[in-house]
C-alpha cells in the first residue's frame, strides 16, 4: 500500500463496506415469513443502490476525466467496473422487491446475491484504493487531488451528505473522523458544523464522541 496525502475513496468506501456487510448479514438472519422484515430489507437495498449509483456518478464526473487524461488504462478498467456494477444493481432491486414464489427461497436468493455482489464490489474498491489512488496522485499531484475532493464534496446536496456521513462516521476510526470533521470545523460556517456535530453525536457511541471531541478541542 502506497501512502497518499489525499485519499478520494477511503472514507466513503468504509461506509459503503459497512452497509453492504450489514445488509448481507441482515438478509442471512431474516425470517422469510416476516413480511415487514422483508419490506424493510427491500427498502435498505433500495437505499444501498441509490448510494452506489450516486457514488459512481460523483466519481465519473469529477475523477474519471483525470483518469482518462493521465491513466487511460485504469480509466477503462473503472468504466468497465461501473458498467458491470450497474447491471448487478438491477438484479438486487428485483430480488429484494419480488413477492412471487417460496419466501424462504426468495430471501436466500437475495442473501446469496448480496454476498456475491459485495465480493465483487470489494474488488472494485480495492482497485481504486490500492492501485488507482496512488497512481492518480503521482500523475496529477496533491493540489489537483485536493481540488477533485472539494469538487466532489461541493456537488453533494446536504441531505445526501447527511445520509453519507451517517454511514461513514461509525465505520471510520478516530484519525479518519478527526481529519474529516476537523476540516469541516475549520472551513464550514459554525452553524453548519454544529448540524454536522449533532449528526455525529447521534450515530456514534458516547465514548467515541468524547474521544473525538477531545481531538477537535470541543468541551
């Protein structure tokens, strides 16, 4: 693993991994005759699909052009991965929403597809994090990567950002959280950061909040 000064993928990928793992585990435990539970899982799958589509869109808009210019072979790999992923997302939604046939078989099919999809998606994330990110920073430099990160963050609507933070923060370690929220604390209006801090307190344990508060100099 080559260290990078700016990691465009790390934080959101941690949140995506955590949610994929949780959804797969939930499908494995689900009582097949629990209609409300099946509906909740279908809603969760819809949310995951929405998250992954949005994440890929941000990458395609703000990162892919740089890859196409400086790392065309990697750009081709990423584009092919995104196309394959999109096709599998449709299958996930269909399996989660269907009500035909034996409930036990349907739930097990969804569980297996979630597990298989997660395995494939992990390979895609690994390519981006361990291969693409170091090569991209080496090709364009730290300042350009910072600009890409700012462009991605600036393009995310507040509601989507809140949903992403709610998934990301519990999956991150204290160094990740301090870096992310410290940047927000320094650069965002005070009232905006207070909203972020309120969300942070709602999704982390009391001990995690206390440790993070010390890092950020909050009482």
